[in-house]
């Protein structure tokens, strides 16, 4: 199957592109009225995610509104612990909750790998989305699959819900690292299988969301977050047919660890807004690897006025263009995104402004080089 617009994949592979491709984390979601409508039909979030037709419908909604260069599978990172039997539900306004969290030693000892058959709805959603992306015999844009990182999944599994500080998880890390390691080892196997099956079902790239890696000390980040992610990437890349599938690694709050991340074998490093693109590009370039970068505007810029949004996009592209790196163009391998997911309060018309600004600014900086 050929892809009509493969700009995103080319940027993942560090190729020259005429402009930076753009997609946005959480591009499908509650800020869109059409999402709210489909969600109401489905009853709740899991009703949406477990029905391939609904999942395809909401995946396509942002692509029908905006000129985006990639689609992302509509699902959630917490499907894995759900398929381990932890019992996921989304309570309205309260976020995710597990009915069987890992809050005792026995619960950790009884934990088993996710049953991939229980995740068939995800792989079926991928297949349905791929069909919906077809236009005149071509796939409109690439489809990104994803998973949470073993550490980020462990945070929710231990706590049983979201948290400000994940106290119970940190307590386990410091007092019973053996139990944490057991959870991580199981998560590593499940995430690897899950991503491989998403690739088998048809996704063209995968992203590992390490939302909570940034709350660790450097020592613990390397051991409990980066090492598990590196093992997953190594495993996937060791399979010939998956070798060329780009892997994006995103640790929110991870700007200080770019050098370490570059050793993970990921193809693309996702960046939050606490680092500027120029510094990130130069730091990664100094590792001697050609790593693509993805990011990184503060998602709340979308709550500003259109002029300010345009200015911030232009500033960001000019900043990247200033990076001094050996042999390569600093704009090569840049994927425009936010530094985290779109906020619920985002006016949809501001997303339009942002995307148009990215097209203009990222083309202009290349022309003026
Ligand atoms: O990016 C996309 O458009 C793809 C879909 C996607 C969702 N969740 C849909 C979703 C992706 C990639 C995720 C990842 C995810 N889920 C992460 C990692 C990235 C990040 O944002 O940090 C995390 C930590 C989760 C866990 C999660 N899922 C939480 C904490 C919540 C509740 C908070 C909230 O925003 O409501 C969810 C629910 C969820 N996942 C929603 C969506 C669109 C909202 C559910 C609803 O419709 O009520």
C-alpha cells in the first residue's frame, strides 16, 4: 500500500523534507465537538476504544478538519494493565481507575503478562482505521501506534489511578525494588508484544509514551524507565521485518537526559517544551547519531490568540534553524508537535491556526537557508 503523504515517515528517517510534518498528541479528543458526539453514542471512553468502527471514526475526525501529516490510533496506554486483569474504568471527570491495583506483595507476585487476545479490539481498530484512511487507492497519511512505557504503566498499576506524586510507586521503588523490577519485567514483555502486534496489524510507526519518567532522579530514570524502554526497542529492532519501523521515544520532563536517550536505539526523540529545539538538536547531534526530533510547543499556547500562536510557531522554527550541527541541516528530521497532549479547553479553530503556521514557517525557514 502506498502512502499519499509520507512526509512524517521521511522525517522519522532523518530525510530532507520541504517542510516539517505536523501531528498533535491527543489530536482526537474532547476538545472536538464531533468527538463528544461519538463518545456520547459509545457511552464512555472504553466503549469508544473497544469498538473498531467508533475508534476509526474518532481517529479520522482531526484529519478531516485539519491538514495533519499523521494519524494516531485511538486507544489508551492503560489497555495493557486492563488485559492483565487489573480492571480498568474511566470515571467521568476523575480519570482512569483500576479495581485491582498492585497494592500488596501478593498482587505483584500474582501479576501475569497481558493476554494479547484481550487486546484484539486494538488490533482490529488498527485494521479498520487503515481501511478508513484509504482515498483513491492510497493511504492518506501514516498511522502511528503506541504504548505506555513500562515505568509509566507501573505508576498507574501500583497507584490504581492517576496521582500528583505517585507516592506508593516511589515507596516501592525505594523499599522493594525487587517488586518494582518484577512489574517492569512483565511490562517489558507485554509492551514488546503489544507494539509488534500493532505493527503486524498495520501501523507504520510506534511511539512509547513515558509520561512519568520525568519525576525520577537521573539514577532511577536510567534504571527503571530508560533501560526497560531500551530493552523493548532492542527486541523490536532485532526482528528483521520490524527493523525499519520508526520508534519514537518520549519522556515528559526528560530534557536533561537526551544523551542517555540517544543510546536507546529509538529513531525519534519526543521533546516537551522545557528545552528549546536548537539545544536539543545540538545535544543529540553531538552524540554522533542522526536522530529525528519531535516537538515541542507548550500545549497551552493553543489557548492564546492567533497572532501569539503564529509568533510562537515562527520563533520555534527560527530557533531550530539556528542549530549548528556537523554535516547536516538542522531542519532535517524535524516533526512538529506539542510538548504534551492537547488540552481539553483548546478552541478547535486555534488548532487550525497552529497547523497553518507550521506549514508556512517550516517552509519559509528552509527557503531562507
Ligand atoms: O493522541 C491521541 O489522539 C491518541 C489517543 C490517546 C489517548 N490516550 C486517548 C484518551 C493516547 C495516545 C493516550 C495516551 C495516554 N493515556 C497517556 C500518555 C500520554 C499522556 O497524555 O501523558 C496517559 C498517561 C494516559 C492515561 C489516561 N487516559 C488518563 C490519565 C486519562 C484521563 C485524563 C483525561 O484526559 O481525561 C485518559 C483518558 C483518555 N485517553 C481520553 C482520551 C481522548 C479522555 C477520555 C474521555 O473521552 O473521557
